[in-house]
């Protein structure tokens, strides 16, 4: 499991029990050329999230070691969604939902 600190520094192999439960509920994401849009695929995976957790995707990239978006605190890389062959893929991040204002 690849997890990042609040400062987006990689912390391999270090996760709390709650983070592990949240990641296991979603499972690894590896979607290639879905029939639906990126947003539909994300919505289906969000339904698996435990209370207090959600998924976000970052911009397309060609690496399998992407940097998480700066606005996510302690995200966990769950996998990738690739829309079309030859296109870059979208990294998918599991993270806590932001508190309601």
C-alpha cells in the first residue's frame, strides 16, 4: 500500500488499522477502457468507501509512481483508470472526506 503524509511524502508500508480497513473496502483499482466515463467509474468505486472516506482522481499521467494532489491530506494510491489505449492514465486516491464547514 502506498500512502503519503500530509506533506505528500511517500510512506511505504506504514498505515493505521483504519487506513487498511478503508483501503480493503475499496480494493485495488485497475480499470482499462471502461464503457462508462471516468466520472461514472469513480462513482461506482466511491460506493465502496467506508463512512468518512472518499476517492479522488488526479490529472492524467504516464508514471505508475504519481505525486498526489497537494489538496489531499494523507492520500493512499489505490490504482489507475485508463480511458483509451495510448492515453495516459488517471491515478485514484483514497482519502478522508474533508470536514464539513
